[in-house]
């Protein structure tokens, strides 16, 4: 997924339900891809300063925001997204590697 996120300038997460903590936002952030997310559930916590939040159900506001985002603003948000995401990760399941279930 890293290569996919890295090829995009922005992740859109217009959640229609109050997701507890959308992991996709953290995955995108690790690749430096900022998020435009719905102001709902755990999305604000996941986005932090690594993107922008908008009310759900207002596609015109989303379109206006996307049109206003220039390359410099997106680059800054992407840096913030990476900084936000990094402390929320850990090595790939060290318990499973220690048990010999996955390569360590």
C-alpha cells in the first residue's frame, strides 16, 4: 500500500459512520499523504495536523477545499501526516515473530 499512497497527493476519508480510529489515515500518513477527513468519530484524532477536517455530507465544501489545496500546502500537510503517524506504529507484530509464526 505504501507505493499506492505515495503516488497520491491526498487521501479522502468522507466517513459516513463514526469510525473509532480509521487506520487508513495512519497508513497514508506514513507515506506522507495527508488526509481530508470527515469531522466525525475518531477521524479528527487520526488526522491531527496531517490533514484537514470537514463536515460530513457537504460535497460542495469538500470540492472547494480540494481545489484550494496547492502543492506547497499539500507538502506541508504531508510532512505533518508523517510526523503524526510515526509514533502510532510499532514493529510488525514482534510477538508473532518471537513465536516463530512470521519471519523476524
